[in-house]
């Protein structure tokens, strides 16, 4: 189970940060439906070739400073 909860608004900010960091990702790669955080983590693990801890840490970090530019 994911250690965070996303809303469409918070995901938009996180998505922008992921697109900046991983330039080979597309808008379609980062589609998200509320309540499907676990599926999002699994998809991101495959896309960026990282483990679950890294993906969840990165998302939590982005959520901690939603107006910041860093991921």
C-alpha cells in the first residue's frame, strides 16, 4: 500500500516535477486516477527503473514542497 494519498491537484504538481526530471516520460505515461496510488507506484517503478522505496520517497518529497521546483 502506498504511503501517500494524491488528489488530482497534488498529482498535477508531482507530475510536472517527474516530467522535468525524467524527460523521456510522456503525459500519457503519467496518467493517474484518484485512489490508484499503488498502480501509479508500480507503473513508475517500471518506467524509471527504480524500486518502490525510491518512487514513494520521491513522491513524498515532491508533496512536501508542492510549490518548489525540485524533485
